[in-house]
C-alpha cells in the first residue's frame, strides 16, 4: 500500500504506538546476543521514519525502506529536524536490493499484513534472508487471525478531533483472514478556518496463522528464536491481537 495524503497526518494519528517499547525490545535482543556498538539495522516499511530516527539516536547504522514516496519525504524531513543521517530508499519489501549484509532487519507496525498474497510474504522472507548476515535477526509483528476476525471484521471506528477526524469502516477482504479498511479523513485546512478537506483511502490487510508464518520462516532459512503476544516479551496466547516474531538467519 502506497500511502497518499495520509502520510501528512500519520504521526498525528499514531501517537499511541509504543515506539519506545519496541526500541527497548530491539536493544534487549541486541544485548542478549552481545552484538557490539557497530550495529546495522534495516527498517523495512519505515513509514515516516519514527522508529528509524529512534534507532539512529541509539548510535546504530540505520537505513530505511518504504514503498511510499510520500512517507519517505516526511521521514527525510524529520531526520533532518532530528539531526540524524539516515539514507531512505523507495523499495518494495519483496525485492530488497543493494544493501550490505545487516545485523538486523525489522518490519514493524503490522506492515507485513499489507502484502496480499502468500507468494509476496514468502518472497519478503527470502529477500530479508539475503539481506542479513549469518546469524542476523529478523524481527516483525503481524495482526493475529483473532484480531482480523473478532476486532476488525465489520467494525467501524471514529475519531473526532479539532484538527483531524476520520470514519474508518472495516469489511471482509477477498481472501481468508483479510480486511479492507475504508477511511474518510477530514483535515482542517488551516488553524483559523472552520473549513475541512476530505480525502478517502482504502487499505487492505491480510494475515495468516502463527504456524504458517513459522513454516515459511523455516523454509526461507530462518531459525525461530521466540514468538510473543501483544507486546514484546509477553507470552503468546491464542487470543492475542498482535504476534511478534524473532528469527535468526541460519549459518
């Protein structure tokens, strides 16, 4: 999914995402494995660069990848404001190319769920495998089947704020365990005006069972290190809404 105008309000709407918790998650995994100061991480589907910038402030060698030119433009501007140097690349996660072997690749914020087909997920796992050093870490999170079927399916979410509001309707997608998100945004054109601009976007997400992800990881050449539920380091359970995977490239 290549975000359009949504890129300009993404950070405002995503203030509740536990970015700092995920930074702690990566730091603890890094320390457990005694990885030195020179730590390279590729932030795939980096969006507006919120995690990339936090990684860079840890002193790590960070690169960001996203399919959306609009998101990358916001990410680059934010990196300049935060005085960190991060190269950003417009690439599809299924076709990562041109990178030296990395210590870690992360696909956070359920970005993997934007892939529509089994083949795309498998291709992404293979691309990540080729991008990692032997023993390198692959970290990602996905929506669970429980969340797709019990939280999103046929649900409506709304936000009414002074600057931005939205109506978010969820419908069954064309594939099993998939959801189509239809979003209508109303954004104030300037602070002194009562006029709002409306724009609409449709986002499609699909997930698979934990066992299927495990199978594809192993077939791509990964050893699964840990699987968590809802938040990093919480035990996985059947009705968790988000699943975190930690995998290591064999070799």
